[in-house]
C-alpha cells in the first residue's frame, strides 16, 4: 500500500516536489492541497499530484509526511488548522527561508508530531529563469541543487534522517545545519537581496527625476528590482526579516558599509578604488556561478542513493519516534 505524502501549497516549489516524487508513484501517494481550487486542478492535470483534497482535514488525516510549500505568512495558521487531524508521529517539513520562527510555532503546536525545516536551492540550470508559479514547476527543479536540513534540539534522529532521504529523492544534496545557522545563511542570500531591491525602488520611484528616468529604465533596473516581487509576498518578506531581526540588521549593515565604500571612492575621485571594487564583485560572481554549476563544494560528502526500503520503514514507523527531553 503506498504511503501518503501531502503537499500543501502547489506553486512552483510544491508542484515541483510533487513532480519529482512522481518517479516513485508505485510507493508514494501524492496528495495535494492549495487554497485556490484552480491551482489544485492545474496541479492534478500537470501530474504533480495523484489526487487533490481541498479540505485540509481530508488532505492530512492519512498522511505520514506533510510538506508546507507556502509563504511563511501562511504557515502558523496552517499548522493551527491541521494539528487536530494529524496522525501521531507525522513528519512536517516546510520550505520557508527562515526556520527559527517556524520551529517555535511547531513546538507550540506539534506535541505528537515532528518538524524538520528545509531550505532548498534550485538546480543551477534554472538560476536565470525568473518565471514563478506553478507553470514554472518541473521535476528537475532541485536536481544538482542543495537543501539545508535543520531541526530544533530534541527532534528524533530518525525524523531528520527521513528528511535527508526525502531531499535526496528530489535530486538535491542535503546539508545538515543548525536552524539558526540556516537562518543566517538565508538572510544573506534570500532576504538581503529582496530588501536591497526594495530599497532601490524606494530610492528611485517617485523621487525627483523619476518622471523622465522611468522612460529609460532598462534591463539592469528590471533585473535588480525584480527580486522584491519574485521571491516572497510583501507580508512574508516582512515576517522573515523580523523573525531574524538581528541577522537582518547585520546583513544590512554590511551592505550599507559596502555602498559607503563606493560612495567614498567616488567622492574622492578614486578611480582605482572604484575599479578594484567592481573587479572584485565581477570576479566573485563568476566564481560563484562556476562553483554553483559544478557543485564544487569541498565540504559536502558524496551524494548517497536513497535506500527506499529504509525510507518507507521510517515513514511507517514514525509514531515510534521519541523526542529527547
């Protein structure tokens, strides 16, 4: 009998998870839920799920693993709604960028279930594809990518191991991390770019000269400002920044210091200084893109194939996990 995995939120991430799990349809029943019925219908037609359940009770009541693929602004309410209907020992995974806040909500609600946070980084082949939503979902979205895997202290080792195997099923390389370290990394690479994008918009739109500047704003401006609208809705970005307020302030301080360096060099007419800063930035970007494409991470262990028998044994035995005191 197939084991049920429920995916709540069927946008790009959730639908891509479902498509990736499609390779194991004989063993996994993929149940999908989204607050929008048309999104559910499209996910079913796309083959991202085997069935949809628009009522949360029906969606999670038989699940052994639930994936929350939704904006962080919706996670707490969703946890509150599904808790009464979860089987004992159900594993809850989420894909939001900030984990400490979600882990706290999970601790408050999940007395007999287990939470493990995932922070996926997509296949490097799609880094330049700015499409979002379910129409951009694909089975190989996570292939050759990485995924941070973190849980609060006291989470059973078996639950974390199951999450690691789940990440491998998606084609990604898991990286075990502390949830606070995960938040720091995601603040630098996920939250900061969006806040900088918002700052650029606030510094230009409707400011003096904008009436003419808007007519010639081109690819550089569009690319730089797309960050604030592409990743998170405004409320989720606000919550993510506030939940990791200290880390976000530190990241912004580093950005401000870097901008001030450019500003001071320009003010002093230091042509060599400006050139050096630009050259360093361009070299850093090219190096990162090369490393990302090559998966050239010296600190990562070699990817191991998933032992499907052990994976399903853990799923069926989740009720026997025990939290550490």
